[in-house]
C-alpha cells in the first residue's frame, strides 16, 4: 500500500476556493512594494501617485484621470505599455501568491 500526503493539495484547494468569484483587492495588496520596485520606478503605488502630475486624494480623483494620460504616465515610469497591462500582471501575481499561501 502506498500512502500519499495530501496536505499541500488540501491547502491548494482551500486557496483556490478563496479566489473564486469576483474579488475586491485593496490597491496596496494588488501592487505591493515588491511588485512596484520590480516593475516601476517607484517603491510603492502611493509613491507613483505622488510622482504623477495628477491630484489624487480619493478613488473618485483616480477614476477621473483621463485613460490616455494615465497610460502615458504608466508607460513612462514602468515596464508596462499601459495601465491595463500593469493591472493584468499585478492580478496574476496576486492570484499566484494567494494560491501558494500556506504551501511550503
């Protein structure tokens, strides 16, 4: 008889279940400092906002930034061609981190 330890698989299944459906992820978790340092000229998302030419004091302020202008700013200060590309990469990294949480 062969015994198989499934602890890691059980944890992976729990992590996968936690990621089901639509998720609201705080900006600090979606763009942690490690991600920002690796892919941008900034140490945090807040630092990126502060360096931008836009006055951002709230989520509404951020939403009001013209897409084309924000894309140009993202392109100039990161390895991404657009805000959509940056969000896609960050979402993938976040999902990967959440899936591997608790696994050794």
